[in-house]
């Protein structure tokens, strides 16, 4: 059809969803589509120009536009008509399909970052080629996201000839691919893949230790196919990469025994104020003996000091019924933390970094083995990171509000290419489910006899199997398609045959999405079968003629069958129950009547269906009485249909609330994840590592000074443990005076830093910093995720009374995060100046690198890697420092190379100049937010207490607690009170 008739085909919206839509936003949508008219015309006017281009000229045109766009001489919008005309021309030449005008409309809508709602069978796969090509001209990666691996593979292979003809590269990611296979595919201009794989690759990238191994360089443009499935149905569960926590329970037990036999102040020291315990040199030697190893600082043993120190803390700093209680819960006795300020039990929370397990063992319990989260993100937050996001689907308008609120995506309903000729029949309503199923079987039997193909939609696997049983009893041949099949490709093949004469296909609603049902049978499938029967093989030169003959026969047969099926009324879609969501019902209906075909859709309902039972129990029974329905009798009741639509609306709203709530919870994590990943990426790309390290050291020092006010000895002790230096007495005194100055301390550390840097060369210093930073961030982030998991689990239990769990979660989440930063800073401070290169004497001996001549650079690097085998720092070091050094060394021994990322290009270095500044700003903002949250929390608590007091007046011990927990007062808020 041509553009002039386009507006007429708005009658194409005459299906149920469309009618609803037209009533509400119809005219606005129509106007929005009409404004694209000039662009369509401009593209059409270029058709003869494109037809005149040779292949070489097409390639040259791509190159020319690409250059101009990347140089900023023109914009994507300006190039749109030419680009679309080129894609259409290429498609005509290599696939024999010419984009319809409505397909151009869909392409523009997606290029502009909206959702194109286009019915099933309208050719969305082809539509996507337009915006993909155009946006790929920027040189930035463009992703097409599909619901399963099979579709990613199929659509990519199907559309690749167009892109390749125009000189672009394209590839598909599959879930079973190794990281090495993924890289070249991500390097393509256009990448197909599933939402799962894209999301996981993002998380995996942020766990990698080298920039070169990362695959997703930039989140620029993504088109999400079946966008409602992905952004709405699947958005209720976040993506999680998890792994077993590394510790084994034997280690905890042995560490516990060792801790009991070590002697305080001889083997270890305890610092009450810092709530820490450290092994002394003698203690390390003793403990090594007890564990039965030569040294803790050889690979595989480096975790021991940490275990033992946790056990020491458990025995010397944590006391039962003070810091924690042991109480019976579902799975036996548990260690439950007691909040030190409020005395409140913190159900479900756990101390991090193995301390909780150490306390468990000290109480004679089995330490809990956990699977811990290593990385997590919700789909919402992943997709919101794209610079431009768009989507396409047959059914989006019912969720337009959610798309707009959560993703800032508008939905534009695109008219169909040909007017819809499907008959959406009125619902038939039965009294009982049994009667309904009987009527359905009868109807299927009737259609089957006539030869009209039937596609039956069911809401669950059990129901599809129930119906399958009924059909078997009647001897009706049919295919069943449900989640149990679990094989996308086979599933797609079955769906592809659902339009055959006399075929009956029973499917759960979502099955086979993305595969189009052709009437009268699938040509490719039949051809393959026919060739096999005759023992012929495609590609066999000698059989060419015979194959061609059969191909024509099969084609003629398919066309005849298609005419037959059309005469019989096309595909009959039979719904057996309304789904919770109207959108899913519309999807099912949309299977019939593609590309202007005739077709029928009808729903069979009963007053016993879930939606009716749950929402209209009383109404239903009255209705049955009043109608005086008899066995097997049906009604065509508009009232029931409307009632169901209302119930569906309620369920949709509730589900939206659930998704919104998940998102609100994830907001805390999202902020933190972005910040940590951002810092981490800077470190990986070696942006300002020196500044970062110096800032971290400074902050660690300032905290130590604050912790040791008027205690210069204490400060010097910390300096010794952290940097292995002692401050001059007057410097230490000056720093720890109430209004003292830290300048002397900072100067001493800066000098130490400069000494180290000139001793090992700047290059090696940078790489050591990178290594230390990366390790500190990763290990601490992992701990943090564990703590957040525990927080989440605990918060749920606290959601009684007037406590707002979300508020609580946010507040505590902030606190954990600032602790995370402190932990990273402390770890970096204590390590970065202490890792030694081999051949280095302790002190300020000349470093081996200093002797390397500047000229032979490559040789020098190789040589320096040989000679710089890192060694343990000599003097007293914090155990964690030793562990880190040991790991460093183990890596070196294993790979023969320092485990450090390569230095980045100057350009990359420039890229994130402002990182440090924004980090500081962010921290300030968070601090303010935290303070505000605390103030609000205080106010709320006061109100709550006042309210509670009022309620408590005159309450008896056996009365129900006024907090609404359902428990007796004496067992709840009245516990321990008279
Ligand atoms: P959708 O994803 O919208 O349901 P598909 O992309 O699977 O639809 O395409 C449905 C069918 O329409 C395919 O068989 C395809 O070959 C055909 N088709 C799409 N666009 C055109 C076109 N412009 N000309 C001819 N056939 C087309
Ligand atoms: Mg599709």
C-alpha cells in the first residue's frame, strides 16, 4: 500500500486493543504518525536514486555518511531518508523484500527512541534493519535484543545480508559462547543477542581485571524486540551472578581451636576500641605450626591469618547475650546480632567477611555455608543505562504508562500494512470449568473436521495437558507446546506449522513467540521433508534439476493450501481462559489475521475461572441463580467480559506496584553499583590512579588521627602497622592535639610515597597501584554485596508496625556503603607502599629499574618483569597486607607476569579527568542524604513511640499487641514489661 492510504488503514486498529486505545489516545497517536509523513515522502522520493546505485556506490555512500556523521558535519536525522532508502534498496536486492511504508514509520519511531507497536506478522524483524543501520553509522555499537538464543541466531542470519551488502558487520551472541568468542562479535557494528546475555555480559565485564577482556565498550543504542516480554514480564526478577562463598567449615573449626590455644599479648594483641585482633610475629609462627604449614605466605595458605584473626575476635571481643544472642529459629539454633545502641535483635542480619561464621563456631554451631551474590542488576536499571533505547512488539499500549514512567519510552501504535480482517468474536461464558472444557473440545472437533487450523491458548502447563487428554479421548490429532519442551528451535518449528490445514496446536500463551504462523503450511519445512523422502540433498550438483522441480511442486501445493485455509476462514485462535494481563490475551489474538488475512479469535470462559473466582465470588453465584443456567448452556455476556477486564486491570496494577517496589529497593544498589563500577573502570583504564591512591591514603590517615585524638602513641602504632614507619614525636603530638594539624603526617607519607615511586619507577608504581586498588575494590565490594543481601533479608522481617522497610533499607544501605569505602581506603593505604620488587633491599636502596637504560624499552620491560618478582614486605605488616602480597606473588609465579593491566592510551586517560572530583561530590551528596534520612527517621520514631504509648495505655498482657503483628502483647512489644 502507499502512503496516501495510510491514514485509512487506521481502521486496522479495529481490534480490541486498538479500539480501547483509539478511545483514549487515538487521535494523538494518529497525529504523531502523520507528522512523519514528510520523512516517508522524502525516503520514497529517493527510491529511484537508490535503484540507480551500483553495489560499489552503495558501499561508498555508507562510508561517506559514516565519515560525515563521525566528523559531526551532519546528523543522523539529516541522513535518515538516504539511509532508509539505501536499506530498502539493499533488502530488495538481497532478500527480495521491499520495506512497506508502515515499516518505514516503525523504523523512524524506533530511531527516535520510542516503542513501535506493530502487529504480529507485520515484519518487525525487517523494520529493525532501518534504525540499526542508521545508528550504526555513528561507529558506536547497536544492539538488537531478542527473547531467546534461537531468535537471536535466526534474525541475525536472516538480516545479515542487508547489513553486509551495505558494508556493516553483524553478529549474534549465544549463551554457550566463551568470552573469547564474544569479543569479535561485540566488535561488530550490530549485535544480536538475548536480554540475559547482554545483562550478564555487562556484569561480567565489571568483574574482569583487564580492559582488553571487556566486551561491552559502550551502552549506546538498543532495540528490544518483544519489548513487553522483556521489560515488563521478565523485569520482576533481577539478574544475579552468584557463587559459593569460598570458606570451608573445616577452616573455621581449626581456626577456632588455634585461637583458643594462642596466648594474648604473646601471640596476639586485641584492640578494644577498633574491635580488632592482630597476630603478632610469634603468634604467626605458632599458628603456622598448629595449622601444619611452612608458611602462611605461600599460595593456598594466605587466607589463614584472616580466619584466625576472626576467631580471635569472636573469642575476645564478642560476648554472648551482649553483642549477640543464640536462639532457636526454623533451622535450629542461630547467632542473632543485637544492635549495640537499641538492644534490638537484628533478625536475619549477618556480620560480614567471615566473622559471623567464626562466632557461630565459637558457640559450637556449624558455620552456615552460603551462596553469595557476586554481581546483580535489574533489567530496568541495565536498560536505562543505554543512551538511546527503543523497542517493538505487537502489544504494548496497555502498558504504555509503565513504559513511560520507568523507561521514559513512549508507545506509538503503527497502522497495519493491510486492514485487519480478523473476526474477534464475543466471549462465550459457561457455568463450570467442566462444561467449558467440553464445549472447547467440541468446537475444536468441529473445526478439525472442516479443516480449519486451530491454535489454542492456555494459561498453564497443567491446563494444556488437561486439554490434550480430552482431545486424545476424542481421537483428535494435535501438537502440544509448553514450557516443558524447553527447546526454542523445535518450539518455533511446531508454531510454524500451526497454520496448516486441519492442524490443532495447544500452546501455553508465551510459547513460540517471535515465530510467525503462515497459513497453508511452511514452505521451507515441507520442502525439506519432500526432499528427504526422495533422498535428495540441497547442494548436490547432480540433483539440481530434480530439486528445482520439487521446489516448484511444493510451492504450488503451499499456495493452494493457503487459498484453501483462507476460504475456510483462516486461523482460528481459541482462548481457554483470560490471562491476568490483557496484553497477553491480545498477543494470543494477534496470532490470527496477519498481513490482512482472514481469521477468527474467540475466548471460552467459565464462572469458575481463576479471575472470576478471585474477584467476583459472590457476584458469580448470584448471577448463576438469576440466569438459571442449565448444564452445558452458554451465555454471550458482555457483563462478564467487562467484569473480567476490570479484574485484569486490578491485577495489572498490582503487578506494576510489585515491579515499582523492586525498582525502588534497587535504587540504593544502583547508585552504589554505578559508583563502584565507575571507579573500578577508571582504575582498569589507569585514570589518575596516583591521585586516587593519595586521596585514599589521606582519608585513611585522617580517620586514624581522629581515632587517636590526644594519643600520639596510638597514632604511631597505626603508622607502624600500616606503613612500617614511625613519626617524629612532635609530628605525632601536633597531629593528635585537639586543634592540631595533620600536615606533618601527610608530608611524611608523601615523602615515603615519592621514595617508593622513584625506587620502583613510575610505570611499575602505577601498575602496582592498579593491582592493589582493583583487588581492594573487588574483595570489599563482594563483602558489601553479602552484607546488602543480609540487610535485605533482615529488613523484610522488620516490616511490622509503622517501620517503613524501604526507608530503613535506604538508611542502612548508605551506612554500609560508607563503611565499604573506608575499608577500601584502609586496605589500599596499608598495601600500596609495601609491596616490594625482587632485588630491592629494604629501605632506600637503588632500585634495579634505575639501572635500565632508557633506550631499550621493550627489553627493559621484559627484564623488569623478570627481576621484579614481588617479595613479602619485611617488617611487621598487617596480615591482610601479607595475604595480598602472597597473592600477588602467586599470580606472578603462575603466569610469569605481573598481574597488572596494561597502561591505557593517552586518549583513554583523558576520558575521565573529572572522576575524582565527581567522586568527592557524590560522597558529599550521599552524606547529606544520609543525614537527612537520619533526621527524618528520628522524627518518625518519636512519633511512632508517642502513638505506641497512647495505644499501650491500659493494655493487658494477653491482649493482642497494638502493633498489628497478631502476637500477644507480652510476646511482642510488651516483652519484658510488667
Ligand atoms: P513480526 O516479528 O512482526 O511478527 P516477522 O518479522 O517475523 O514479523 O515477519 C513476518 C513475515 O513477514 C516474514 O515471513 C517476512 O518474510 C514477511 N515480511 C515482512 N516484511 C515484508 C516485506 N516488506 N515484504 C514481504 N514480506 C515481508
Ligand atoms: Mg518478531
